[in-house]
C-alpha cells in the first residue's frame, strides 16, 4: 500500500513539471559571460535539446539581451534557435504573461 502511494506521488510530481494552462512546458535559457554577467535570456516553448557541448536547440518565444543596447524581443509564433555560449543554464519557468494574455 505504501509503495503504491509512493509510486503514485513520484509519478504525479514527475509529470506535473512547469507547464502553462495549455499544457506546454516553458524553459529559461540563461547565457552569461565568464564573469557571470547576463548576455541573453531566452524563453523556450517546449523542450530544450543539447546538440553539442555548450549548444542548445529550441523554439524561442522571447529573448532579452543586456548591455548598452538592451532589447526585449517577442516571438509569439515561435522561432527556431540554436544558442551557444560558455556559461549556459537551462531551467523550467512559467509562460510569459504577454503570451498568456494574448498581447502580441
């Protein structure tokens, strides 16, 4: 009985993930320089696939770049991207508010 309850709980937690109301998972791909300063932040719709060392392939819906010419770019219909960099972190995140509310 305890094992069944435990396996049910583990399965539920594994499948719950970080998904939008539509059931699509979103991930943040953070690219930084060796000093840890942000170069770009991407919001990916769906899965993020590693292709080579320090390189990922995904469908982006948003990109934020830092530096002297900051930009916040939205791709409401998605854009296929291959991003690479020395310091990349991929983590689950929620759906961007502008996309959820349909403001594009």
